[in-house]
């Protein structure tokens, strides 16, 4: 959990430095924004990434299963002949 917090802190500081570099005047206005908002966006991003990984894994498993089932079906049909 500690590594996760440090990586989130690094990402947050990276985002802040880039915002300052890109828009030095507009960022001053948003400097006192609630950090909880940023955290919730980070969590949404992490959950989305996790869901994408899970879906990708499921798709790979499903495609392999289809290939295996098709192979078994072909072998069985040869034995039936």
C-alpha cells in the first residue's frame, strides 16, 4: 500500500509540474482545488485499467477455448468417419 501511495504522489507531482509548465497562469487559479477530486479521478483510471486488463485476459482465454473446442470437434468428426 505504501508503494501505491508513493507512486500516486509521484504521478500527482508530475501532473502538477506539467500543468505549471503548460499553463502557468491558469494553474494558479486551480491550485487550491480539492485533492480528493484528483484521487477519485486516479481511482477511476486505475479501475478502468484493471477492467481493461481483465476483459483482455477473458478475451484471450475465450479465443483459446474456441480454438481447442474446434480442434476437438474436428478430431471427433474424423473419428466418426
